[in-house]
């Protein structure tokens, strides 16, 4: 699983959770599924900007292998407790 695949799967789970929420009480008021859906769309757009030709393409100086973009790694950090999260994505 690539970092992009991982992010898109987590975003899809967030969308499903937001769509299933029915004004769930929260300490600050009520669950705002509209904000969550907007946030998911913004994350999808960021991932899309890093498509086939990643504008943040970087290479490991020692191996010259492509390394994951810091932007996508930052987005993935909120899902670090997910079993599919890889340690090499940690910043």
C-alpha cells in the first residue's frame, strides 16, 4: 500500500463516519459533519495535487530512492495509530 492509497482509504473512512453521524453531541457543541466533509475534500485535493508527478518529489541522498513528500506524510500523521500506517511515513 502506498502512502497515497493509505491516505485515500482513511479519508474515505472519515467521509463514511461523517455521513453516518446524526448531530452527535460533543464537548464544544455538536458534531459538524459538514466541516468534516469539507476537510476530507480538501485532503483529497491535496493528495490529488501530488499525483503521478509529485511536485514535492524528493530523494534520499544516500540511496537516491524517492522518499514520500513531507506534505503527504504530515496528512498521514493523524492516522499514525492505524494498523496500516508505516513507520517510514513518520516525520
